[in-house]
C-alpha cells in the first residue's frame, strides 16, 4: 500500500460513496461556502428574499436570522452587505419603490399628477403587507428621490409657487399612502380577491345595518352606500377631489 506522500497528485481518486450520497454531512460553514461558490450573495438577492418573507408572513416575521434561513446563509453573512436591520428596511423600501412604473409625462399637470397617484398605488399594493413600512421610513434611495423630484416637477411646471408645489406633492403622497394603508389594513388580502372582498363587505354591511338607529342614525341610513362601489371608484373620487382643490389654488 502506498503512503499518502507517494500518491500521484494528478490522479483524481474516487469520492467516498457514503459521503457523496449524503451531502448533509457537511458542516454548516462548509455548506455556506459551497453555496457562495454556486450563487454569490448580493444586496439585490437580500431585498428580494426579504420581500418574499414580508409578502408571505408580514414585516414582523422578518429578522436577520429568518432572512439567513431563507437565503441558506448564516445571519452574520448578511452583515457583509447591510450594516444593520435599519439599513435593510431602507433597502426594502427602495426595492418596493423601484417596482413602481413611472408614467410618461404628457405636459398636462393634472393628468400627470393623477397618473403618478395611480402608478404609486399599484406599486405599493403589490406588497400590501409592507405599505405601512414604506410610509414610516425616509425615502433615501435613488428610486424614492427620483419619484419625489418628478412629482414636484409636475406641480412646479404647472406654475404653482414653491410652497404650493411642495404642499401639493405632500397632499398627493399622503392621500395615496393613506388610501393604500386603509386598503391593506381594512381588507387585508381580501382587497386583491373580488370574491373575498365581497364577503368581507357583506359582513360589514350586515353589522352596520343591525346597529341601533337611535344611536347611529347616519350609519344605519347609509349602510348600503358605505360598502358600495369598487376600490378603484373610491380611489378615483378622492383623487379627483384632491386635484380639484389643488387646481383652485392656481
């Protein structure tokens, strides 16, 4: 039998059949190393995995440990790409905002402002469980700042004075964000499912209609209207009323 020193290093010896058939024998650190060689960890991959967790389980389920399990890496490996969880949340917000499809400007300030509002709502509701996160973090990334700049440009280009320009952008952003927060919180996943939404609204309508009219006369009288119309119709009504008010300031 030859000694280890006498083996030809250029000859590939057959792998141990037991170890080859059972990859789980690797230590955790070795598993992580092998994964990195196959698929390098990036900030983009971290954000995508984070949004996957949030979409399925909610923001409260996101932790560095949970994210590490999702990506099949140790939690400490994440800190090579993000400083801490606070920066991770900012990156998630930026990732959501990058998913908003910016409408092409038409030169008509009212149409352009409305288009921005609709596009923002559509983008936010793709990640309905993260809507409150977007509204609670500063927009410090390129996508968020670009969106703010474009909205300010719509009102500024229409001839509004500087303060009205800033306040109009603030009012539009808060209307859209507030509507999305209401849509996500009050109906949850049902807002994306017409049948489930109808069931939720029917239950609410029945609840309101059964209230004592002497105590809640207006709610009882308007029980049907409270749950009438689509979410799009409600959004468009508020958007039009908001823009009417802004237009009156010119």
